[in-house]
């Protein structure tokens, strides 16, 4: 090839070429590369246009783009369906894309991870949602954002990247074990480039889930309060159930700040109320345990729609605490409310299991503990 022809081809490669977006808008910019993440363009606004926003590319690049046609169509349909609130139809598309993109670091990978997080939560797969959140939050912490139209509703908290729908509050069972295992794997794979506050948050989730699963030695572990506000909040929730009474009280005091002012009615208040309630019912004092039941009942009374998983957990634990406080009538009412309001939730079986344990261990002369 002559130098002149090489120069001509180089100039042609940098010439503006059309990239048609979903919705019909044309982007006239030189295409630099095609990759699993999308179409990389140069010019005045160099960027990668993710496949969920690309309808077609200039004919010169069509052959390179052809292998990603199904990805583009699936990602676009998934995004549209999630934007209109149809997680049922969006879920299969997101699940098909997730294995391909969970280890990538672009805008499309983030969109897919957040979509999986939302769809799994919608069907009650809390551990699965947590696993998707690990991917999404890590990308958010590294500065990745979702671009394009339609705008995606914020699924993670913009200030902390915490998952408002998945609190570090669990009941004993397979879900807690899955979350503990997922957190441990993620921490083992983390490297020096992983943001420190992300590591601190995931470690708090690991301890909380391990404690719920009665794993050792984490069942007795308390967390050293971090400096950053996000992991600090999560650490307070975990420490509210510490085996050390002083640590529990200190954590409860810190969490009361999230039950007033600007936090009223938010997911932060819901998390804090649940943590305070669970902490108080651990105390030996009857009045504190009764106060704990009242805190827990904020969840089904005020947050059942926004936080159904947490509300179900709180209802079950309040019912169990009332049984321990010798109020079987109120406990029975709550158990029935749990069954009707949250059908199929694992908290129903957990509560039955607690009753079975109590029945099998109580002697004929035993009374309810106080």
C-alpha cells in the first residue's frame, strides 16, 4: 500500500460517520472502535455510546457491529421495560446479559447490573439482588454512570451507593448464607483499586449475614466505626446487634439521628427503626424489649409498600418478641398479618420455626420469659 493511500484511509477513518441512536437521532462523529461496551467515537465529544442506545452504525462499520446486534436489541428492550415498571418482562433479558457484562466496566455493564438488582428484588430474591448490587455499586464507586434515554430511575442511593431495598438486616436461613458467601467472595477478589468505603460496606454486610447464619467467629464480631458516612451507617446497624451491651446502646443512640428531621419517611429511617427494634428486643429489660416491638412495628405500619422485605422481617420478629413477652394474642394477630400482607415471604417459615423451637424446649412448668 502506498503512503498516499495509507494517509487517505487514515483520514477516512477519522471522518464523521453516522451512528443512529434509538429514537432516531444521528450522531456525526468519527468512529474509533467497536467493542462489547458499545461504539467508541472521537471528535469534539469522545465517548463510548453503549449498545442499549445504538440502533445502527455507518455501513463501513456494520460488519464489526453485527455480532453485537442481539446485545443491542436485548439491552434496549430491557431498559425500556424496566423504565415503564415491567420487571417481569425485563428480567429474562437482563439475566441473559448479566453473565456477559458483570465483569466489564462500562455504562452498559452498570445498566445491566442495576436492572438485575431491581428485577431480582421484585421477585423476592434478596440474595440475588445483593449479588447484582455488588457489581453496580463497585461501578458507581469508580465513577461509571448510565447514559442515554429513557432516563433510568435511581436504583442506588446517589450519595452513598447503598441499595435502599436491601438492608444489612437478615433472618437465619439460606438467604443470609448466600449473602455472606457472596460478600466473602467479593472481598477476596477485591484489589488495591477497589474503593475503601466499598470494602467497608461489603464487610459490614458479610458480618451481618454471617451473624444471622450463626457462622463463627462473626456471630460475636463488632465493627470498628469507619470515618465515611456510608459505611458508618451500615456499621451502626450491624453493631446494634452486637453481643456487647455497650456497643449495642452506642449504636442505637447513633441510629436515632436517622429517625428524625430530613430522614423521616426515608429508607434510612426504615433501616434505622428496624435495627433499633431488633437491638432492643435483645435486652434483658422488659420495658426495653417492649419498646423494641414498637420500633419494629413502624415497618409494617409505615414502610410496607416501600420496604416489603424489611417490613416482613420486622413483623415476624415483633410477633416472636411478643410471644416471649407473654402476649400470645397480639403475637397471633401479627403472625396472621404477616401471612396475609407478605404471602410466601421466608419470614413466615422463620416465625413458625421459632415457635416450634420454643414448644420443643419448654417444660410443662415453664412460663414465658420476661
